[in-house]
C-alpha cells in the first residue's frame, strides 16, 4: 500500500480554517501544530501548510523536515514566508493566489468612489443637517494606473473597465499583458513615473520584495497629478510613507485610501489618523465572509494535484518573491 501524503500544518489552535481539514482527502494525513516543537516525533512531512505562522516558525519547521517537497502559504503575500531557509530549500512553494483578489478589487472600487463622490462630505453634511448640493465626479473616462498587474491588479481592472475607466498597467514582464483587453497599455517598472503622471488615480497591488520596497518613491509620488488618489492594497513598504504624508498634507495629491502600512498596527499619533484626505482600513480589505475558508480551499485543490502527482498551479518564483 502506498503511504499517505503527510502534511504538517502550522496553525494556531482554533484557527478558523482547520475545520476544512477534519476529513482529510484519501491517502492524506494532516499533523497540526503551532510551535514546531509540537511536531517533533510526527511522521516526516511531504508538504507544509503555513497558516500565517511567521518566519521563525517556518524556518524551525523546515529544519525538522529535510525531505519536504512542497510548501504552501495560505496567504497571498510572501514577504513573511520566503525566509532564506525557504528560498534555499528545494521544495516547491505555492500560495493563496486568487483567494483574496475579488474582495481587494471591490475595496479599490469603493475607495475610488469614496473620493469621486466625496462621501466624507456627504456624511458630514448629513450629521450637520446641511442641505448643500455639490458636483460629483464619475469614474467613467478616468485613467487608472495599476502598479503591479498580477491577479489582484487584473481583478481591479475587470471591475473598472465596465464603468468606462481606462487602465494603464505596470508589471515586470509587460509582454504578458500585451493582448489583455482590459488594459490600454502595459509598461515596465522603469516607466513608473510616466505611468503615474498619466494616471488620474493610482492603485498599488505590488507584493513586498527587495525590488519593490520603496518603489513608489518620493520622486514617484511627486509625479502624480494634484487631483489623483492613491490606493494601496499591496504592501505598505512599497510606498515611501513620509513622502506620501507630505504630499497629502500639502495638497499635492487629492487623497489616499490605504489598507496596508509600513508599521502595523498603525501607531497612535501617525499622521494618517488625522488627515481628512485619507481613508484607512486596518489591513482587512480582504476579510469578506468566508475569506479564510476560501484560502484553505485553494490549498486543498493544490493538495489533490500534489497527491496525484500532477503539476502544481501558480508556483512561486522564489527569486522574484511572488
């Protein structure tokens, strides 16, 4: 009889996704632990599922699993997963790509409409019982630059195009979107400032890697239109935060909607808390009903392929970081 596929699951006790592992697929065995020491003495794993365990626990688990062949991160972002031990390890890495994109794209749409319709002003007027009509903007006809045209970026474009917005996209390999009907033009990272200067609004969906850290720099922010809104649902350190604060305080851009930050939770006293032209989300824009379950189902679909010896989907480029 063929031995079962053993999967070590790094998950906190009570993790809301664990109920989907209660009935393992045929010929699969799950071993759940939060601290790597809990896995000592368990059968050697073929695969490792990371449920947001963090770099220290992941590295410690790898030291206990020399024969590991596959690592799956339940998250989409990999900046806390691709530690040196993972990059050096021969195991294939996959992630939760696709599980969070629809919710994040809807947040982007809501954020752009928040500024276009000046919803903060409407709420303030209602609270003051003030009847003060004003002109509102439309998204139709606006050019939106998407910085990081991967799965999330394309989900954003798919929701903007039916509204009549035009999409400019930035990605490391522009040729991969050369035939994409959702995009007017795709440019490489070297043309970031050009994209920002041409965009009425900017959406950042980049993962955090050594090459993307600080990519939306002070000079890049300075290239944005005075009427532009910046929405960041990628990672906070991709954007030069002090430069963004200055641009917002001085009115050099219209506003920003932010789900991610350089430091999380956002520190008390940070300028973002008080700026009236900022919309804040505490890194929960993808927390739609069933979001953890959907990320677990992405893993389970991959697990069946792994068990059956089929190629895994959306394999991560460890060198690129996504």
